[in-house]
């Protein structure tokens, strides 16, 4: 990614695309989902892998993403009904980072713009606002479907358990992070609906959706994923890769050919019992590394530490600014800025493996408490 961004003007196929102009364009939140040069849609990655990048989508790529989302999301469930496969009568709430030009919010807002009739049935809600305000807004909208990150969905499940979130959902769509099994169970139980998980990235928006059997199917006719080891050699089927090479077959204006995506995946050797010819993949996020990842007003999209955000997210008495300070094998470092001292014990308890859906029992959790002051230090 860093090599390509360093030579961005050589990377893109249209000489009218220049990085300074794109940077200026994406700096203005009023431009979210607005076409650049009247023909391109622009989004940026959140920089969770170390460096943000700018991605340009032409009309062909957007049409492919739309088709994949509409046709391969999942077979309509009994609750959603065969009479509404495109979910035209559903009220869909996207809960995520809405202040930046991230792929998810750009896509949602674009759909609202090109389909005016969706203006009342599809709305975006910022995860960056106080939890109480978010919950009240969702209660007022009364969605039948919530689309969000797994950790945000788990936080909303907490609010439903407390009796604060009062919505009747048919499905929850998750993506952008790894969905843990305990996390899924918590969402299903608390929100009383089916969870449909997806796999996507800024580099290719709609890489895969789960089938009814819970297996993730790769849209291999439009995106090629090659699981490889540290030396970029192919790994056998069923083997977890060190990283993955991605080739986007839809985007012709910004070619991605054997691009190092960074995700760790494995491709199943056997076809799925659902009968789909599309390969089954298992995604385990990014390889372990030392980096700083922020969750707050400045960056909030994507995470490879599975349930880690739920450790510090959405808890009463904890302020909004949080940091995940890197990850090592068998150790997760969580840093919390401006912790309310009286809730230090609550945070430690919430981080315990005894709390379902937070961390697996084999993960050792270390808390790094920053800027706590004397009172918190004594605590």
C-alpha cells in the first residue's frame, strides 16, 4: 500500500486523477458520496494497517459491487420473505463511522442519492456520538435491519439487554471486523434476530457473504484471493496464510493485481454443503504486528482484534476516546485514555475472560491506562 500511494499518479489509469486534488476532496465531509470529476466515487481506508490509502471506483466497479450485494448477500430468509429479495420494504440503519470518506458510508449514502425512494428507509447513524443519543435515534427510526461492525452490534446488544434499545429487528448485518462466535451468540440472543456476516475491504467492497450454513463464500468470479506464507508462496488449502494477495477484476481505473491485503485467510478444500460453487474461506484478520490503532473521532473503521473494541466500547462511565495499542501473540494490549477513575474496577471486570464475548480464554489481556491522574493511579 505504501509503495502504491507513493506513486499514486502512476498507479491510476486516468491522468485526470491526481492525489493532491483527491486529498483535498476527501478532506471535506460534505463531499461524501459525491462523484469526483462527475464520474468517480472515492473512499479512503482508515489506516488500521499503518497507512491510509485513497481508492477510486469507476462506474463499472460500483455496478459490480451493487450486484454482488443485491444478489449474493444471502438467500432471503423466511423472516425477510421471498417477496422482498432486495429489501425494498425494510428500514435499514447503518451504524458506523460517518464523518469520513470510508467505503461503507460512501456506499450507503450513494444508494440514498441514486434511489430517492430509499431516503426514508435507509439511514446512517454515527457511532461517534454518545451511546444514549445513538440508541434514542435508533428507537425513533425503528429499523428492521441494522448494518454495522460486530463490536458496534455487540454494544447495541448490551443496550438491548439493559432495556434501552427497543427495536424489532429481522436481521443484523455485520462486516468490517472479525465476528467471534461468542459475539455472534450475544447479538442473536440480545437482539432476537438472525446475524448475517460479510467480508469486504476498501480494496474490494463485497468479497463475500455467509450462506445459510454459516460459511463465508468468496465472490471468486470478481475478486481473486491468494493465501500465501511470509515468503509469498502459496499455502495449501485449509492452511491459514500469513497474508493474502488480492486481485480486483472489477476496478479498471485503479488496478489492484496481487496486492498485499494483509488479511490472514484459509480456503477450504471441500465445497460447501449449501451447493454454492463459490469457495468457502475463513478469515482471521490481520497478522499480529506492532501498530497503533485508534477508535474515536479521528478514525473508527475496521479492526483485526475481534472483540477487543467491545472491551472498552459502549460501557457506562467510560469516555469516548480509546486506543488499542497493538497486539502480540497471545497478548492484547488495551489502552484507555481519560478513564473515569470510579469505573476502573468495572473496566477490569469487563475485560475478564469470564465476561462472554469479550476475549477468548487463551488470550492474556494487559491494560495500559494513560493520563489517569493521581486518583486513578491510587485506584
